[in-house]
């Protein structure tokens, strides 16, 4: 009997009291952050102005692999197949 009474009290506390407490705590945290200037988005990096308009600047160009010539292809393996009906 005692177990069920404690279980019911905990259930009602979690079901009804906990959401109210969490809402109050979250509300006070957000208000404090807004007063202190929290939640600030950092400024974006300013674009460079040392080149003329219309010019393109690329920071990184990956190294290019040597392209194989068409006559260097040694062929592949031929696989014969039968059509299944």
C-alpha cells in the first residue's frame, strides 16, 4: 500500500509539477540571457576589397591528376553472359 501511494505521488509530481518548474526555469534562463546580451550571432567575415569588381579569386585549387591518353587503355576483362528467360 505504501509503495503505491509513493508511486502515485511521484507520478503526479512528474506529470503536473515538473512541467511547471521546467517552464519557469527555462523562462528565467532566457530572460537572463537576453538581459546579458546572450545569444549573439558572431559577425561574418568581411569580403576582401583588394581586387577590382568582376574578378574572381579562388583560395584553393586541388591538384589535377594526369589524364590517361585514349591509346593507353589496355582493355578490360570480357565476361560472356547468357540471357535468362
